[in-house]
């Protein structure tokens, strides 16, 4: 028992140190405030989806980050000589990452609970959130145990997580009501959330509901056991060199070998050959671009995200009309007049955040792999490196928006304002990269920053839409808010497009300059940066 208490205390300290608890508190305040700002019908229609899609999955993202970061730092190997077994460690981590989820859900449930049903709502919905969180965190821990990078872990967990999220969402929306849905254990969690907040009871009822709940709990226990088994140090030793740091991807600037690649700065033959190729290509930036283009298969997550805008746009085009009709007929809430806010949150700003997050994780891995240390003695400067990373993010985001905006069916008609909005939104992707590098020292902190930026991208369109003048004006300090002003229905849609474009460019440039100065200052202080 003492070793479990010690392990729990250590995991809690890690969650506190790396900002996981802080970002959970911030998101709880933001989402609760948003629910208070919505009309009652809108709150009860939105909150089950918000709790299931965002809150319940909060810990799953950080489970992957902690796993990869510990592998780089050697913590996983050190834990193998402690009395704590892998299964106990996995179980404790699942519990620690699920506690902030429950704490986030409580205030949201309180403000959304129907009159006279507060305690029932708290009981059902909190249990549903906790059950869903345990399942998702355990699945991510188990799948991520066999991967070597954050990008690889995210790509590997996506096929496992997708049905656990998509099918219960279809159940919540009433799109699919079939007995086989209960074979997906997260459906029981979604049903408990919905039952507590709306009072509506889906199938199965009575004894069938109890059986489905027991089945979901059994699945949660089994998945936790499986995640602990996958985290066994003997299994990890086969893939990761028995306690040594996992081999990382080769990099054009990495001219050393050993457990901390790049730290010794000893040139080898591969580094000499790369230097010769770089000279033939002229500027070192061109050599880095050539390396990235030739080795695009080494980062499949970036390729996946680059292709994601097309299916995302088609999904919104197909799903939005029936969702509008469902909310109107079931909850008495008509979201059609709020389409510009939905477009801003799910298309205009969501795509740049996706692209920027993937590139930012690549930068975080380069920092952990001591690649930025090599820049100090390489032909490629730190400025050129970040110009390449941010330029890549901006270009991919711009292409993705160009594809998704007209296909989504949510965008207004083509106009100079819409073009301005797309251009300014694309500039948000490089700012995500810079913000992550400026405030994150490792992969876990990078995920915390990305989660905060994603919350801003989701809240800014809603707040700019619902807040009266002049209460929305402080949002202009945020670069993504300028892209919203050019859309019809937003407060600034009467301003000329060139004025909005100039204001957005100035705000983005100021933010980039401030973040760049912070990045340079931090990297100069980091021993391994």
C-alpha cells in the first residue's frame, strides 16, 4: 500500500509540475463560463457532447505525452528496479489522469443540471465521464507503449480511439440506435452523461442497462490490465535497448551518436556526407527542406493532418443539416443562425490548430533530442530552422483551408472578407508552433500549450459571436480573432477588408516577434537546448 501511495504522490507531482492540473482548471473555468453564457436550451443540448468529446478525453492526450517523455528521460527504465509493478504503475497513472477530468466535469454539470435534478445529474454524469476517461486513458497507454515518438503514438492510437468516440456520439445524437452499439464500452459512459443531464433514457433500459454498465466496467478493468502488461519493462527492453534511450529518427543536423544524440557534437561520416549535400544545395535551409521532402514518410502524422481537411469538410457538409434538425426537434434549440460561429470554430481556426500542433510536436521532439543544440555549430541558424518550421505550418494550413472552406457547406459566399479570413487564419498555425516552443520545455508541456491554444481557437469564435459591443473588443489582442471579424454576422463585418487584414497582420507579427524573443532567451538558458 505504501508503494502505491508513493507512486500516486509521484504521478500527482508530475501532473502538477508539467501544468496538467493548471490547464484542467483553466479549461473548467472557460467551459463553465461558456455554458453560463448560452441559453438554457443551448446549454442542455451542447453539454453532453462537450463532456464526452472534450472533458472525458482530456487525460488520454497527456497519457501519451508522459509515456514518451519518460522514455526519453530514462524514467521508465529506472522504475523497473522499484517494487512497483508495471500494472500498478499503469493503474495509478490512469487514476491520476482521470481525477482532473472529474474535477473539470463537476462545475460544468452543476451549471447545466436541470432544476431539481442536481444530485442525480452529478451522480450519473460524473460516473459516465470517469468511466469514459478510464477507458480512453488505458487504451492510449496500452497502444502507446509500443511506439517511440509522440507522433507515432498519436497516429497509432487514433484507430483505437476513433470508434470509442464516434459511435457513442452517434448514439447521443440519435443518428444510430442499435443493440450492437453497446458492445462499445464508452457508449455506456455517454449514456450515463446524457441520462444525468437530460433525463432521457436510451436503450437498453432496466436490467439491460445494468448489464451494459457491468460490461463497460469489466472492459475498463481489462483494458487497464492490458495497458499494464504492455508497459512491462521486459517488453520495452526488447524494443528500446533494455533501459537505454529509444533510438530516435535520424536528423540532417544530428552529427553525434549515443543515448543523447547531438550532445557530444562529434562529426561522423554521415554528418560529413550530409554537409557535402547541403553545400551542393546552397543555403542550409534548402538542405533541410530537401531532407524533409525526401523523408516525408518518417513523419506520417504530418501527412495525415495535411490530408485531413478534405474528410473533415465532407463530414461537416453531410452531418450539419441533420444535426441542426435534431437539436431543433429534440431540444428546441436552433443552431442554424449560429452557423458562422460553428464555421469559425470547426473549420477556420480548427485546421490551423491541427497543423500547428503537429509541427509543434516535431519541434518539441527536436528539443528533447538535442537537435537545437547542434544548430549552434551547424550552418543552419536557429532563425532559419524556425522559419522553415513555421513556414511549413503556414503553407499546409493555407492549402487545407483552401480545400475545406468551400467544401464544408458552412462558409459564407465568396468575398474579399472570406479571403481575408482564410489568410489571417492560416497565420495562426505558425503562431501555434512558436507558442509551443516558447512556453514548453518537453513533450508534456508542449501538449499542455497545444490544449490551451485549442481552447482559445474554440472559444474565440463563440465569444466574439455572443458578446455584445464593446465586450468582445479585448479579443482583438488574440491574433485568431482578427480572421473572424471579416466573416458576415461578426461585429467587424462592416469594416473594410484591407483594414482587417492590416490589423491581423500587425497583431500576428507582434505576437511572432514576442514569442521569437522568448524562444531565443529560453534556448540560451537550457543546458540541452
